[in-house]
């Protein structure tokens, strides 16, 4: 059955030339470090490794120049303490550059004089000479450097970004590892991370100017993480992954039905095209529900199966996110989300 793409996740750019992927679940391993600074009282460090894949279809005729990745924590009690890879520079020249300079200077002097003898009149004369001084100097100079990878924290250490650029020595397609060291409460057992990725480049081979750079694709995912060795936390993480997949599947099955409810007549569709009609079901309703902090009931105009899947998803997300909240804050967190 062909489904309308308007009411799918509303995350992927239509006809994306570049696609990203990341695993749905990852263990967090305890680490001890005297180098990584900690800023929160009664905290510890855990490390998470994410494998990010970038796919460029073979039929793509443009150029993939840059990728921007962001990984964000969703709890104020969880912060980025360290990350890898760090900012890295590169140069197309491997060895130092030898520079030779020649100095050629001419030195010149002149002597002028005048004299006379009685009865013989006056006499004048001039003499000049010059010589050349030559010096050859050679020294090594570092080659010019260009940015390969940029990385750093964002939003007061609640997230980290990685900016990757394509070079003749490095391509952006394929799989890369990213390691996050999180500072978490002592009681931390699991959580959910938000992954965002955007690809930039030229959509065809003729667009070779920087101002033609376009968004080639973007993705947004939630990744469940759990304390390595904690079986209960791992079960909650797996339940979250299952409910998220179920919600996406059900939303896809009912996408055409939902669009008909949102735009029941040609007049409503025209209003959509003219941007003068707000549908009763927003196009990005699913993205709002998955990535937002849902506090209300699902939209009553959605099919029952979709609403049930949305509530099950929220329950599973709340169950794993509660593992990241210190016990003293759980009550406050519950009140805030009512």
C-alpha cells in the first residue's frame, strides 16, 4: 500500500541524497579518570560508543562536503564530560615545505675630485667601483592547515557537536565511531540520547560555488542507553526501542488515513498550499510526540491504534528516563510532567 509521506515522521528531507543511521541502543560503561573534570557533586563517569553510518546513493551526482552531528542529553542531571574525536586539522602536504630565498645586493661608491695647477688651468676627475653581495637562505615552513573535524560542547554541556569535512584523504561516507563520556548521578542507570545529523553539499556536479551549498539530507533519532551489566535497565531500554519501532510502524500504516482527516476536501489542500490553513493534525505531529515532552493526550482526530501506540511509547520513554533522575528529583519530575 502506498502511503503519503506527509504524515510520516516529518524528519527526513524529501528525496534525501545522503542518509544517516545510528544504533537504537548502546551500553554505558563505568570509567575512572583523573583527567576528565567533573562539575557536579556526587557524580560518576560513564562512556558510550555510538557507531554512525553515512550512506550516499550511487546515483547521486553531486558532492557531499560536510556533515554536522549533534548528540544531546535530555536530562539536566546528565552532562557531557568528554568526547572523541576532538578538533583535528589536516594538510594536503605531508612533509614540511623547504623555502629558498636569494638576496642580491649591489654596493656602489664613487669618488669625485677637482684640482688645478698655475698656468695650466683646472682639472676634474671621477672614479667609481661596485661589487655584488649574494646570500642564499633555506628554511622549513609548516604547510597550511585546513579543518578536518571540529567538535565541542553545546547548551552548557548538555550536548556535543561534531562537524566533519570531506578531503582528498578522507571521505564522509561509511561508518565512524563517536565516544561520549557522560557525567551522571551516582544512582544513574539509563537514559535516552537525541541524535541529529545534517548533510551539506552540492546537489549536482555543476554547482561548484560555495553559495550553492544545500542540505542533502537530515535525520533525527533517539538512542536508548543503559548501565552495562544492569539487566533491568537493559530491559527498559529494549522495551523503549520496541515501542518506538511500533509507533513508527503504526503511524506509517495509517498515514494516508490521517492525511484525509487533516485535509478532507480540495479546499483544505489548497489552504495548505497557500499556507492559510492549519490542519487539525499537524504534519509533524509524530516528531513532536517522539522528541518533545508530551504532557497532553494524543490528538483526538488520530486513529485509535495510533493514539494507543503513542501512549505506550511515552510510558516506555518515561520508564527509561526515570533511571537518569536522582531519587530526590523523581517526585518533582513527575509533577512537572503531569
